[in-house]
């Protein structure tokens, strides 16, 4: 059973848990309430080891938790839309029996409320709308002062706030106010999607994972050693290091001979201990004084995981080793796994038009997907061959050839030139079509 910490003001937590019971999931929800948003950091920090996931009542507590959490994918928050504002405004009008023409509101930027057309309906209803955007570092005292100042200056007839403490203080001051909170349907939809994510992560976590590790030119290393027992000692040291790794991931080691090893475990254990694998690979490289290639494959069967691991290993060897390559069950290839320059892309496609273009231009699907993934990751609207060469660790001549082929295939185009500071030809600028 998964343990999920539900964090928010007491009324919000109570509503969330109440709606969650309707979904009938084998999930344990543990409530954690707070008065001030800054308390979220201590709640998550002190109880994180006991929780599989965290469910935050809104975007602001989510932002606070995200700052201290190493894995943001274990955090989910109840997503509010402008519907919650309209609901709160109607409740405010109904409670006072008249249309309030001038309103102050503090809102969350993550919902895009207040931008574009999100508040157009409310703006068309009232004469004056004063908006204050809040963030993770916003203090409730600042929001209270925002609303109070407008009230004391006679500029507003009522207020809408996201903070329960601000709502309580404004009510005490005699100001018409309502707390904006997600609607029941918003909570229900978030929980439904979240619980599906939890179940999916469980199945992914238990997938079969295979690590293939290869010591480069191991036969050459053995030939250079004068004594047989020196080779045996080296093999023992290498094997001891890999057995230590197996202990960490509950894995099973298979010695395939001649510096090749396979470790069988689960996807979840391997992903959690990726840093340990990197450390052991570096140690093996130093011990054997040669590059070490590592390929990891995930799959629903042992055969599928082994095939993916073998392909990943071949990619690692082509790149010169020393980098971990992963191929997931859906065919996604991840290079430099666990590093800052990690790059994920698919090495296959079912788009027949693209396949034909690539075939005519003699470009592999993998190369095209790799370049496309880099451009998307870096957020480049335009790029140069120098950009590609620097980030893909290839020569500029090779990058020029790839881009020229992509242009011939009609997948990229030259959109301009960039003058160099030194003498020489201008640098061409490209973009994907």
C-alpha cells in the first residue's frame, strides 16, 4: 500500500481526504495540516522518509515543498482553475445579498488566472478588480496589508483570498471576504489522475531491469599481464565491486567472461541507485585502466530487457564508454543517464513520411531524433552547427554533414547567417521545419 502525505490547511486536507474516499483506492492518506505556508518545508523534510508521495492542497505549498525535495515527480498539487474564483465570488455576492462592484483578489500565477482571458468574465461583472500575484515566498501579512489598504482607502467592497489566515483576519476586520479553494470536481479530477500515476509508477518500478557492463579490450589487458594470478586477482577485484552493487539493488550477477557482466534487478532499484552504478563504473575503469561501457535495459520480460540492455551497451561503446546509456520499455533512449547533459529521445518512429525522407537522405532515425531532442531540450528556436557539435560532442564537420542532410530531406532549413567576430565565413543559422 502506498503512503501519501496530504498537506494543506485543515479544511482543505479534510475535503481532499473526503473526496479521495469515493475513489476506493488501496492508498493510505496521512493528513498534515499547517497554519502558515512556511510550515510546509518542515513537514515534508521531517516525514519524507515515511511517504511514497506528497499531495499538496495548492500551488503555493507545492512550490515550498519543491525547493527541498530531490525528486519533484513525487509531488502533486490540486490544480485550480478560474472556476474556483467565480464560485467564490458568487458565494460572496450571495452572502451579502447584493452585487459587490469593487473586488480585491490575490491569485496564483501557475493557474494563469489574471492573464489573458482568465478573468475576463469577472472583469466584465465588476467595476474595479485589484489583483495581487502571490508566490512561494509571499507572507500572509503582506497579502493582508494589500487587502486592508484597499479597504481603508475605500477602493473595494469585498475581497477574495487563497490564504485561510488572511480570510480570518479580514472577517475579523469586518470586510466581506471569501476563501478561494478548488471545486470538488477539480479535487476529484486531480486525485483520479494522481492515483493512476501512482499505479503506473508501481508497474514501472517492478519492471525487469538488466545492466550490461563491459571492460574495454579486456583480452588485451590479460595479455599484458605477466602472471596468470594477476589476471585472476584483477577479476576478483572487479567482481567484488559488482557484487557490492548487486547488494544495493537486490540484483543477481552473471559473469559472461572476458570482462563482460550482466546484473538482473528491477527498474525501480536500478533507477534509485543510478549514482551508485556510476561510481562503481568509474572505479572499475580506474582499476582496469581502461574505459568501461554500461548499458541498461528495461522491459516487461527478461528477453525484452536484455535486448534493450544490449542495444544500450552498443550505443555506450560507440560513444567511447564512460557514459551510462538506458533504453526504456517504450524504446526511449537516454544518453549520459544521471548527468547534467542527459538526453532522452526515441530511436524509432512510425511516421512513414519522415521515414521516407530520412531513407532518401541516408540519415538514421536515431540521429534525427537525437538532434531533435537536443533542440527541444535547449529550447532553441534556431541553432548552428557549432551548437550541435558542442552539445553532442562531435566535430563541427560531422554536425555540418548531418544538418545538410536534414535540409536535403526537407526536415530543417537555413534561415539566416551570423557574422563572426573574427575573419571567416558567416555562421549559418538553421531551424527545424
